[in-house]
């Protein structure tokens, strides 16, 4: 059964807008687990625009499912990850000016550097995932540097779906995801996906056979403002399972 990782970054974004103590991403993470989330994802950016180191330390103490630390592949972030000991690390690209992660990590262009980072993390029994665009060369490079899994960037698919729901472009983007997931599976890597997934488009990704987990944040946190985090997560799980059943 496909799993749901809930990204709590957007809770911290709201908190940091006022520099207050609430809303608390750690409390929301615990509520998400109770509602059925299979894991908690948090991106610790170098500019600390939302999640803070203290948040991650508290999450490490309280998360009972699986803690996935998203981070840039830098020396400082690796040092923090080795101290924190999350269950898994997802390496992502990061630019200071971006509103959110804009694309996948260019693994093929940085194989030597990433191979060292992956080996360092795996030596401490931390599962390593690489957030990549659904391209064959990036999938193969991820396997080459020793990653346990890949997370396919679904942003292009989500944007195409939103703007042209009845036309071919989103279907072509989904086909890229299907091909990349199948290749990752053949290369003995586990396959996750995420970015821009919502209640309308998620079934088209959860129906891809090789998908193990979807990491979703913005749409769940947005819906929770109207219906609460418990209902928002249960509705997302229902949408995911519907797609899985139709596969």
C-alpha cells in the first residue's frame, strides 16, 4: 500500500511570518501521525526561512513513524544530519531566491561530490534519497552514487495538470514519471515522488505501480485550515488509495 509522508514546512512558514511560537510544526506532525501519516518530512533550509534546528531536534524526539530530513548537499547540512540521526535524508537542490524547490538535483553533474555525501550518511545507517527530475540520466546517476531511493520531482506534472487538465501535456509529464519510476525499480532503488501534488492530481501519481511513498505538504496544510489536519490527511489518503486501486 502506498505511503504518505506529510511535509510540515508550511506550518513553520506561517509561524515564522510573525516569529511567534504558534502554529507549532512539531504538534502538527504528531497530529498527522495520529491521522494516519506514514512519515514526517521537514526541509531544513540553510537560510532557516521556516524550519529551525530546534524543530528538527524536537521532531527527532517525538516522531514515531519515520523522520525524513530534506536538506541541501552541503558540509554544514551533512554535519547536522549526522548529529540528528534522522531515519532518512533526502538531498535536494537549494537556491536562496526561490520560493520553493524549483527542480531536481543534478546528480549526473555532481556524481563525485554526491557519492561521498551518500556514503557518509549511509555509513551511519541513514537511508538516503535523491530528489531528481524524472530523467533517465538522473535515475542512473542516482544509482551510481549509491542512493537507496529516489524521489521524483512532480512539479512539472502538477503545473501541466493545473493549466491543461483535459489536454496532452500533463499526460506526457505523467509518462515521464512512469518511465523514471520503472527504471529506478529495475536499478533496485525504491521510488518516492512529491512536489505540487494535491487532491485533484494525486491519484494519477499514486497509480504508478513502483511508487512507495508520496511526500505532500502545501495542499494538506492548506486544506487543514478549513477542515482540520485530521480530515485533511484522511482525505488525501483516500485520494491516494483511489488511484492505487485503479492502477
